[in-house]
C-alpha cells in the first residue's frame, strides 16, 4: 500500500508549543528540562487555550511540581479550582449516563457507552482527568429510533426538525439530543465563567455507527459489538468498547478532521496506549480493516506520534502515513473555506483503503448532497403525496444558488479590475 502523505500543519499560536511540551511531559515522552526555554508565558491565555482544547486537567497535572516554569501560586490555585469544578461536573455526568443506560435497559435496548465518563475511568483512572461536555451512546441500527423515543419520553429533546434529524442520521450516524434539569442549570452557573462547560443543557449523542465509513455495508458496524468490555461506574456495570475498539474509534475521529483536529482526542489516543501496554495491535488493525478505515486508523496514530512523541510498535511502521510536519495547520487552517461536501469528499477519497471503493463513496455522497433539507421545504411546500418532487427541486435550487454566487463573484472581480 502506498503511504498516505499528510498536508503540512503549523501551530502558529505562541501558547501551543508550551502546551504541547507540557502534555509530552505528562505522557512521559519528553523531559521537564525541555521546558526551560519557555520564559514568562501568558498564563491567562494558556488557561483559555487548554480549556478550549479540552486538555486543562492534563495540563494542570503536568504543571504541578514543575519548577522549570515561572508559574505563580495564584495561577496554580486557579487551575486547582478549575480541576475541581471539572471533577464535580464529571460526577454529575456519570449519574446522568447511568440514568440513560437504565432507561434503555428497561426497554431491552442494548447500548455501549463510550468516550465521556467511561473513558475517564477506563483509560485515565480518574473522573477528573478528562474534560468533556456530552455523553456518547451507541445502539444498534434496528434499535435507534426506539432508543430515541425512550430518551425523548424521558426529558431529552432535539432542537432540529425531523428532516434535519434524518440528515444527521444518514450523514453523521447519530442524532444529538439535549436535556435540561435543575442540576445541570446549577452546575452551569459555575462552569460558564470558567468556559469549561458552557452548555446549559446536558448533551447526548445517540450513535448507530462511526464516521466516516458507513458506505459499503452497515452490517460492518456489528464488528464493534464484538469488541466490548465491562467497566464499573458508581457500583454499576456498564458496557463500553475494548481498548482496541476505542483506539480505532478515536483515531478515525482525529484523522477525518482535515482542518482542525481535536487535541483532547489526540491525548485520549496517547492515554489508551499508555494505560494498556498489553494492547492487541493486530486485533485493532483487523477491526480497522473490517470497518474499511485502516488508513484512517494509521493516520490518527501518526498524528498522535508526531505531536506527543508516543512510541508505536514496529508492527505499524511499514505502512504508517508520512507526516511532513507535525506543527503546521494541525489546529488552525489558513486556507480559504471550502464547501463541506467538497471537504468531506476529498478527505474520504484520499483515505480509502481500496481504490475501487471510490465508486461507492461517490454514489453515497451524491445521495447525501441531493437529500432534501429544511431550506428546500421552506422554499417549496409540498404535500406528503408529492414529496418525491423535492429530489428534483433540490439540484435545481442548488444550481441556481451557486450560479448566482459565481456570477456575483465574477461581477465583483470585473468591477475591481475594470
């Protein structure tokens, strides 16, 4: 297989090199002596950057007892306060996750909880060491709408129309739901000033698969259900992914973001590798291959290795993607904005495991592009009997929309040069 070249990436922010250096020190892939050349950093900006990146708890752990950095006692106390708030929020989310799983179990719906609280316990071993703002639950495709009905009957709701929900179901393999209760409102009064958790409602993503490999055979997602383990949360047994399956899911999530990557999920990958020295890499590779995302899996690992200097086994080295630079465009893209459909098509096309899968990918993405959306229904109101006409109307509307945009752009250029 040819190696996958990754576009150069750059960390142009002054705070990011120090943040990465501290994270490497936390993971034991760099010495604290490497931090001596960072003098008088902007700690307030670093605090905001670590929170925005979702790694504040790890950054705080790295800073504690680090004499090589000129951090004041007041800033350390601020981090300590934020860390305690994060732990309090996470305990609250633990309880909510157990409530959700019990509701689904009562209706005989099998569910796998992943990321969020279960990853904090299974990988980090501490409820306060992971920063998260939502819950993630996977159910089987045949149980999806039943599970959503159970949740909406128990306080969860979607702020999207039925049309948008169907589009999310097909495009993102999930529907996002919110739930507001008195405890969430009370907690939010504390978290909003800190920017740790600014969502006044609890958020839950109900999944039936993982992006972006849903094109060929949805039955492939059954492979995920063969890689489970049980963790104990507050005395209750909860099904989650095995370390190998969680690693695949996180690597795919990191690799598919072509512009702005999640530093938090990159740290999650590193933590799983560190917490599970007995990790079965062959099993992880087979699972990724079965899900048609082995190149994405390797790309996610390459990004983690490049940024956090995590060692990887020799088994992975022969076909690892080549990273030209680990410090350019990784978290901030300077390129002109591209239409989401174009971005998704090019990123998926460039990471296909097999060349002939491009045909299925093209058909699938065209179907998604032509699927009617809310704007189509607002422009043209049709009765249920005539809804099939939306599939004719949508491409016409899109052609008119982008033709007008192109004419406006050409007109501006003509005026500018004329």
